[in-house]
């Protein structure tokens, strides 16, 4: 199973009960298909960057979960036909979910990931070639 993040933008004039019902229906649908809810975070009302269906604000909710690809298709289909949902965005996390280690430690000391303190193999840092930076102004003239 992969980890996904779902952002819901719901109409600001929708009643709180209806917003809770939409989020609850979405989380129940995820768990019914064998997924696992990791986090549900209401962000509250926020101003939109541009008007959507005459709305200048929206009620934001974030749901982080683990699920299968078949679940994603069904969730998006349901959200597209829900009138109160202005927009939604479903993003798959890049890194697959790993099983918890037996000793209870986290993945912070994972040998597959480079450390922030590590240098390049040759011990040198990348330098900018000065001749390349001079070519840009000449191309503009």
C-alpha cells in the first residue's frame, strides 16, 4: 500500500454537519477498501487565490492515508459528484510506506538516504563557472 494525501476544499457556506459528513464518508470509504487513515487535519476557512464558482473562500481539510490504487479511483469519483466540494487534490507520496522496524526505531538513520553532513565523493563542492554567467547578459542585448 502507498501513502496518499487528499486535500478537500469545501464550500464555505456549507453547514458544519455537512462538512463533517463529507470528511467522514471519505474516511469510511478508505477504511472499507482496506486502507488506513493516518491523519485528518481541518485547516479551516482560507481565502482562495481566485474565485471558484463565485466563492472567494473555502474550508480546507487534509486527509493522509495509506491505500490501494482501486480506492483512489472510487474516492475521486465520489468527490467529483459531491456538490459541496469545490476542489480536491489527491497526491501520492513519493516514498513507499515501510514496515515498522522490530526495535521500534524510525527511518531517520536509514542507510539508503544520504546524510545532510555528507560531502561529495571527491570531497569538493560544486563551483559555478564564471564564464557561463557572463554569457547571459550578452544574449539579452
